[in-house]
């Protein structure tokens, strides 16, 4: 059968035998784009294809697949088909990769939300180094320690964790965007209006700008979450088109409903309400209005179109009865 593989904005056709295994498809897709020693993920209509099994059981002829590639080390503890045949080199590579990973026992403000277990998660956190700020005379800004704590809080927010698991998304690195890095500013300018963050190679890494413009502190947590949800939506959709904004809206609905239901369930985080820790107590009172406001604010093109409002109402109605916690 023939399949279309989309990678970094380029589409290539791939001819493969119907009876072939998905592992062969992953290898062939990587080779098609000249990728060596990379972990390949193939996504069909928002779902990650399994890495083994007959192709014909998972994809139809002519299917369009999106490919995500990441350095093997970053995905080192992804489950493999047969762990018993892994060699010593693999173990060394894994050990090296783990040094840079978030330790399983490291808990942030949210406590243990299961964020560090399982396949769908942020694999690593990268705050800006103190050198990055230390070279700027006269700046007084929170230490990288504090930035790392904030990245940990964002990546272990139980609503974010639930979204990653439900949508089967993996993000290699959650990094802090250096607000004064000209190179990055240029890059974000090219991508449009994402001045608060960017997504590299469909989730290989997401960088979020944490600090205020004058660097004196951090942006409010709910605002950082909004940026993070925006960048997570870029895992699936590159351009800021109607598909993108509808996905952003879905993530925002899911986020608010999760925290609303978690608080309603009586759960506490170190003695505090999850709504107090997430700072969205006011937003969950009227999820629909809050999401429309976020859409208008984030899209920066005036009030949402009638179509966007209808899509939101459709999603709210379709997911109304589903308890998310
Ligand atoms: Ni964007």
C-alpha cells in the first residue's frame, strides 16, 4: 500500500507491503527522510501508531501519517518490543539519558500526580542557566532553581498530565525560553505570534517564556499554563489555522473541567484546594466564557468567529457527561 508521510512540513510517499510489520514501517519512514539513530513516532489522526503489529490492521492505503523524530537518548525509557535482547550499549545510553531526566522521586508543588511514570509525559526539564542571566549587568531575576521548580509544577499539573495521557502525547523537553535570546526571538517571529513560547519538531521540545519582561519575576501560573496548552496544540497542528484554534479550545476546556472536577471531588494538594494551586478558581465558574476569552486573547484577532464558537459549543456538549477526574 502507499502511505503519505509528513515530516517538518514535507510530505513524501512511501510504498510498503500490506503484510509488513509496523516496525518496518517506522524504519522505512525514518530512512525516507534520512534520519539515523532517531526514535520515530507515527501519528494518524492524532493517535500514535503502535510500533509493532501488521500494518494493514492499523492503516488504510493512502493514509496520511505525521512523523515525529527525536534523539534516541531523550526517549530512552520508552518501552521496547523486546527488552531482553537489548545490549549493553543500550543500557549505557539509557543510564546517560536518565542523568538528565527528572528523578522519579522529585516532586513539585503538585505532589505525586503520576506525571513521571508512563510513556506520555515531559521527559526532561531545562531552565535557563544562571550564566544566561548573570552576563547581563544590573539584572536581578529569580535563580534557575526557582525556574526549574516552576517547570516541574507545569509539567506535573494533574490536568496537564491527564491531557498528555488522554491524547497520548510525549514531549521530549520542557524548557525555559530565554526572553532576551535574539536568536530565539527571531525564530518565534518567523512562526507568527508565539512570542511566549514555541514548539520544536512537533513536541520534541516545548519552550515557555517564564519570566516577566523586566525579568524581575515570573509570569502568573495560569498565564504560563495557557502558553503551555497553546504549544501542546502545536504537537498536532503547525499553523495558527481553524484546526489549531479548535484544538487549543479543547485543551483549555479539558484543563478547566479537570480542575473543577478535581476540586469538587474533595481532593487536596498539601492541604490546599487544587483550584488555589492552579489559580483558575474564577475561570472554572464559567468554563465556556473563560475559554472564549482565552481564545480571543491568544488569537489576537478580535472576537472568535461564529464557527469557532459553534465548534466550542459542540465540544462542550459532546464531552459534557464525561467526568474527567
Ligand atoms: Ni503558536
